[in-house]
C-alpha cells in the first residue's frame, strides 16, 4: 500500500544502533509542520526531542544514529540526515541487558477511537531491573511512570520545538489520513518487536 499524499506531513525514521544488536533499529513517526520547515529542520527537531526524552529510559548501549525523512508530497524521495543529536546514548545504566526485540511500548492516541487512530512505538534497550521480576514481562511501577513521562515529554518537546511547529501525528495508510496525537500512555508490560527496521509506519 503506497504512502498517502498529505500536505505538510513527513514520515520520520529515527535510526538506532546497539552493541547488543547487529541490525539497525528504528522508530517511525509521522509529523505535521507549519509548511515552512525543511526536511533537515524536521529531522533535527525530531532527533533532539527523541534524545532528550526517549533515550533516557533506554539502556546506555543504545545509540542515536541518522534520521530519515520522507515528505508525504508524493514525489520527494527519502532523505538521510546526521543531526547534532546523533551519537547520543541511552540514559538507563543499570540492570542486565535484555534482547532488543523485548521492548517498552508507548501508545499514542488521537481524538478518535479505533486501531486506525492509534499508534505505537517500540523502544529497544530494556534491562532486567525494569521488570517486576525476570519471570514476567510486567514493568515496575517506577518504570511505567518514567516511560509515560518520557512519552509526554517527547510529544511536548516536538510541539514546542524551534521556529517551526512540528506536531506528532498518527498516520493511517489504510485511511490515507493523519491525526494529531493528543495523549500518550505507557504499556505496563514489555512486548516483542520482531521487526528490527520498519520502512513505513502504519496504525
């Protein structure tokens, strides 16, 4: 299914590296701008918000890599940027490393209900101390609180960053539309994310 054409929208893939993993990983976000932001400026703002808010709840071996940007104008190809935030590392330095397919999960919500109006981000870089115990996948209360704060901080940082408005959205390829994220929540359990790299985001 091709990407929809949506004025002033960009699909942004934040690439991640890890000493625990040979494959490049990615988190994919859809953002809307005020129409004046360049792909480079979008990459810079998303990477900076990611480094300041989401990286601190991930292991210290997770490293921010390049940022890919696709303008959803139907013609411009993917562009790759090495931002000033590249090289930033995760801030969670305790506990034993868990496989990177075991992720903390953030759910992004819009003003509409239903799967097509929700998004999820799977954050690699989990460690054993984030769990109630190693026999279950339930996060500790403190980690759920930290993850929720990180999600809210990321959304807030994007929405208030720089000279250009960059609003976090949920993109539905099925509906060919996007809606602004109005809230975020932390999944109380870790989940498997077997796809190490996603070229497109959906639902």
